[in-house]
């Protein structure tokens, strides 16, 4: 059952996906129709999943399930992944991009995750640069912990200072 994203409880479970490029308004509208229909029939062990989705920065998709962690099964998570694979096969839009979103002022930029160390060495990213932490798992954490300093992110290991 589809529910508007803002109506979901902050304990709702989320999954964050990122397109390989910024999406146009017509693409976002078309994808929204597809995803709303998909969420309407989303189930876990034969029971409806109350869920939603929201696009951020015209590139990032957050899918949410209102059911608790124990109620959303692996099969229902796999179903949501199949939606994204269907989108890829029908539109060429790949939501499995693994680049790192970071902010330069108010502007969001992306860099390849496997080159994060290089961009830190080049001073493109510093410990105080804000990045989006896609490893969060609830709407509460989306609101509180999604945009964090790189030093507080999964990349914090690159900012450890060594004292002698």
C-alpha cells in the first residue's frame, strides 16, 4: 500500500539508491508513476507492505517500508530491487551507481567511490566536507545522519591523524 513519504513513521526502514546521472523532470514523473504502482502491490509473505519512495537531488531514490525490520522480508526487499532492474532494462537508468555524493557549498557533486582516497589527497574532499551517508537505514537517520562531515562518514578512516 502506497503512503506519501512524509506520512511514514520515522522508524520506517529505508534503502537508498543512486542513479548514474541527474534525471529530468519527465523521467522523474514517469519513474514516480511506475514506483507508485509497484509500491501499491508490494507484499511481504503475502501481507501488504505500506511503503513509499522519494527522489532527492534529481538523482537519489529512497524507498521506504513502514513495516518494522522483522516484517519486511528478504523476498520483499528483492522485489524492490527487481523494480530497479526493470527500470534499467526499460529506460537505461541505472540506480546502482556507487559514486560518493559530496557538497561543495550548496552544490552536490559526485566522485567515484573507488577514488575517494585520490580526491582526499587532491584536497577535493576534506574532513569537513559534507557527504551523503547512504548506509543509514531509517527515516529518522535520513533526517538526522544523512548529510555528515566526511570525518563522520564511512570514509572516516582516511582522516585519522597519526601522532608520534
